[in-house]
C-alpha cells in the first residue's frame, strides 16, 4: 500500500531531485534552514510505494489572507507532482487527500492552489471567482495621467517593486531572473505604464477596437492604483477598446483599490459571469466560520443553528449575536460537496440554485433565504471603459 509521510531534513536534496525529474526541469523547494538533523518537515509530504520509493510529492505553506474583509489563513499548495512513469495509479489521490488531512490537523481554514479544475475538482478544490462588467459611460472625465512605457532601464526598480508589494501574497509567483526575462518577452506587444519614482507599473493588452485584458498591475499605495487605472482607462478609450478585464483576488489590496476607484468614477455593475481562476478548498469549516464572524453577524437577522455535512465530515454550530459556537448536533442539516460549499461561501454560487439542482439537500424547516443572506455571491471585477 502507498504511504504518505513528511520528509526529513536529510532528504531535502533527494526531494528536489525527484521534483525536478517529475517537472522535467530544475525545481527548488522552499525548505527551512534551521531544522535540526533528524527532524521532519510536515508541510512537505511525499508518497512512497511498497518498495519505499518516492512516487509523489506536494507541499503547502500557511499564509494570511483576507476573505470577505476578514483575516484568515490559507494553506497554499504547490509542487504537486507524480513520477512520470508512475502516473494514473492512484498516488495523486493519496497525496491530495493526505495534504488535506495535514492541513486539517494544522487547523488551516482554507487551501488554495493553481491548476487544472478538471484534475483537482475531484479532490474538493473549486474555482470560486466571478467577472463583473462595469459600465463607465457617462462618468466624469479625469485629468490626463503622466505615465511612460516600460523600458529595459525600468527592470531593476520593477523587480524590487514587485517583490515588496507581493511578498507573501497568496498565489503570486516569486520570480527569479529567468522568469523576469520571460515576462519581458510576454509584454513586448502590450501597452505598458510606469509611474514616476517607482510608484507602480501596469501591463495591458489593448488591441484597437477589441476587448482588452489588464495582465498585471502593481502599485505601492491607493493613489498609485488610481493613477494606473485612470491611465489604462484613458488608453482604452483612445483605442476604441470596448472592454478591459481585470482579474484580482477578492479582498486583496488591488481589488479594494479598484472598488474605491470604480465608486469614485460612478461606475455601475452591469453583468456577472463565472470565472475559474485560482482554486479554493474549505479545509476546516468551524475555524473558517469563526474567522468570518465579523462578516456574518451584520447579515444575521436571527440566530442560526445548522449542521453542515460534506465528504470531509460534519460541523454543527450555533451562530448568534455572541458569535459562533460549535455544537454536538442541531435540528437543521445541510448536505453538499465540499467544493460546492467553497463556491457558495467564496464565489458565485447561490444556495437556492444548489438546492434546486439537487446538489445540496437541506433537512429541517430552515428557510434557504436565511442562508442566502449570509453568503451573497462574490465576484472579481472587470472594467468596461466605453461600452455601447
């Protein structure tokens, strides 16, 4: 039987070599430097076959994140790989279910990974984003913004700016020299913008007369975000671009800055679509409820007692003016897949639709509208600079 276990300090080089083989390229895991000899590192897990050979590897790093305006923790999963000659033998299931078990033991409320929805959805991860159109017709004009395109001489401060702004942020790639070289190639034909004194930069694909995409925006403060958003908006209008999409993590600083910018420009939400970007998984329902209590209480019109049952198990709780209290049992029970719970609590899914489709089942006399008020659909914003 395959066995999941943590790796030991003495195995760091061996694990790096295995991952490089699995990914067909050099891979350096982020291992701690201060582990004493003979100690294990539980955040990194490997799967061994019956002969004791490593056949799969994955890790997670705990990171603080903002969800619905509340600070919580996420286990950021990475370097998930199986030996090229040992795939489709069930080792990935042992690995992914084992990583969830380790995160549950560590009381991680959430997990995040980037990858194929087809592959990871069966293990409980779900795309939770959304796209919202913002109609900007009729808004007040803004002064011209002084920006310049990115040139080679900007790269040193851009690299520093990126590292300082995004350090530790969930889902952001830590770029080495090779990644930055590749990035420069990717944006060669984009519209690029830099602000004076290294305050921020942005890259956008703005083809004349066609829908555009804001590929990247990095700014040191809200004023810099506003200036970059204005510059992109003005460039899009000048090119006759009908729409420019922005994908941003909800409750991240760039999302909050964009929301304030959109409000100040008197933009109106026109449409919401489903968007699968990063994949999220709820790991510890009770812990997440406790962390999200400041978000939930203003939406609570009366106390709620509920048991939520997923393939991971059951969580019974009471929610009232005092906050969240875990319980042994309740009179109401909601059954649904863990991935659909993530789509409801973190993304665009509506509980009424999950119930109507038979994906979720509610037992007891609880009104579904009571649940719907707690977790309204969330979204990622998209800006329309000049929609007819």
